């Protein structure tokens, strides 16, 4: 389905460019975009490798486990299904700890495992809260955004951190409040 949407967007953009007389701009975009994309991937790839390696070191040193234990109490309150299921609690806290350290790629397997553990029939308050926390992705250092800013010539790629932290906190708070309003209480 996504392939068809992309195909339709590309064809319609090309047709609009030709109809409006911007064939030179269309040709330029078609020829330069693939090279720009490869360059961007190579620039960001190094940053992702660095932070993924740091995550492995954090896991091996026990830092992620400590953050996970620190998060277990609040997680049990936000995600009631995790109270009775230690494997689910570990998956959720490891996912949140990985996201907090800015390592979304390392968080994905834990997130999938946690979501599967909570998904039974219709969406529950626990699953909704987990998805909101995962989507808001509370991060200490949003490494991918900083890498994108750096690769696009930002003088100080991390100067957005205070704004990012405020927005993450507000969006998580609003999302959790909405789960409390729209989902019945879980035992």
C-alpha cells in the first residue's frame, strides 16, 4: 500500500511539474535526490552506529538494567498489566530505558515484545499508555535529530535539547492523561 502511495505522489508531482512548466526543476530533483539521500544516510549512519555501540556498552555495564529497575515503580503505575508479569515489566522498562538514552533502534525489539504481551483483543489502557510513552519517546539525548541537524550544517546541533525535553514531557503528560480519561480502569 505504501508503495502505491509513493508511486502516486511521484507521478502526480512529475505531472504537476510538467504542466506548470517546471520540467528543469523536476529533472534536477529526480537526478540529485538519490545522491543527496545516500550522502545523508552515510552521515547519519555513523552517528547511529556510535550510539548503538554505546547502548551495548550501557547494557553490558548494567546501566540499562539500573535505569530499568529505577523505572519499574512508575511503569507499574502507568501500565497496570506489568504488575503481575515480570517479563512484560522488563520489556517495557528496557524499551523506555533504551528510548531515554536516545537509542530507538535498540528499543524496538523490547517494544515489540512488550506490545505483544499486552495486545489481547481490544486495546487496553496499559497498551495505550505504552504506545503513548513509546511514541513520545522521552529521550535524554535525541541522537538521530541531533545527527540530522549536524549533517545539515547546524553550528550547535544540541541547542534544541531544552525545547525537546519540554515538548516530550508535555506530550507524554497529555497522552497519559487522555488514557486515564478514555480507558476504563485496569486491575
